[in-house]
């Protein structure tokens, strides 16, 4: 297995960061981290002490999507060593991950780019990405 497994996301932009944050919580047990990229989440296994099988990663991905409340709007496929997430209902996903614009107050804005989120926790995770440079 490669050191980095990619989870591509089709059909929406903005799911990468919350998905990477959720996945990292699960991957911590394996010593691995998930990093948000443009249109994908990169799972870095280079420092993990246990190599999860694609089946295990798929299970973690399903858990993360469920926790974000978007699993019913997404379809997941395994393509070799790449996992693909197809968003079947982008509007519902956008609302579920807080992209809903009905609450403009209390937004947290990244000081490095135009990333905006209602969740302080997500912004903290996002800002880290500017320093990891993976
Ligand atoms: Zn940023």
C-alpha cells in the first residue's frame, strides 16, 4: 500500500476540510492523519504504525460521513487504492456541513485565505493546513 491514500470528492467543494478533520479523529489511533486538498482528502499513512486495509479505511470514511450527517447524500466507491466520494445531493451536504448562508453572524475567517466557516474547530484545523504544506 502507498504511503498516501487519496479520497477524492466529486460534486461539491468545501467538504474536504470537515471530512479531513473527522477522519483524523479516527486515524489518530493508527498514527495517521488526513489532510484536506483541493477536491480530495489525502490520508497520510507514512508515519502510521499500522497499515489499515482499504476495507478499514472505507469503514472509517463511512463513519466520518455519518458523523457529518452527509452519508445519505453521498455514494462511496473503491477504485484500486483510491476511495471516491460522489455527492448525490450537494445542497443537503452544504447545509449539513454549515455552508448554509442563513447565519452570517459568528463566521470564522481564515487569516491566510478566504476560507470561512461557522465552526471555530474547523477553522483551527483549516489554518494548520497552511503550515503542513503537504
Ligand atoms: Zn486558509
